[in-house]
C-alpha cells in the first residue's frame, strides 16, 4: 500500500467517525426530548390520578350524605 492509499482510507474513516458523531448527537438530543416528554406525561398522569381520587372521595362523601338523609326521611316516615 502506498501512502496515498493509506491517507484516503484515513480520510474515509474520519468521515465515517464524524458521521457517527453527528448521528450520536442527534440521538442524544432526541433521547433528551423523549425523556422530558415522559417526565411531563408522568406529571400529567399523576395530576389526573389525584383528580380522579378526589372525585371518588367527593362522590363517596355525597353518597354518604344522601344515605344519611334517606335514613332520616325513613325515620320521619316511620314516626308518623
């Protein structure tokens, strides 16, 4: 192999390495975006879970009050 051939091979290797570095940077940026999106979606999900739990508690409280009122009405109806 002559020097010129070796230099061309090194240039090709350099180009491939630079290309791989660019691909790696792009993938790292995409990965960061996806991690941020996952974090945001997890926070949204947590908020929705909390809202659903609050709704279930409210519903149970309302149900309890309605049941209590129905019992009182039945007691009043029996007393008459």
